[in-house]
C-alpha cells in the first residue's frame, strides 16, 4: 500500500504478531531532512548584503 508517510512502521519480528513495532525512515525522510538542513544553513549564512558597521 502506498503512503505519503516519511517513515515505515513495522514489527520488530514479522513472524511474531505480539512483537513491538519500530519505525524506519524512508528515502523521502532523508530527502526532506536534506532540504530542511539546506534551508536552515542558507538562512544562517552571512549575507553579502549585510551592513557590518561600514558607511
């Protein structure tokens, strides 16, 4: 079944219906993380247009 989720929720032991669940990141999770990191880094980068006390 297709999903828009960024993680997969699966059982720790697929042969035991009573086993606990765990989650695994999908490839899309890592793509979103890279995108958000790039946006964060871009926002915190010094700007060439910033006036640092000059005239």
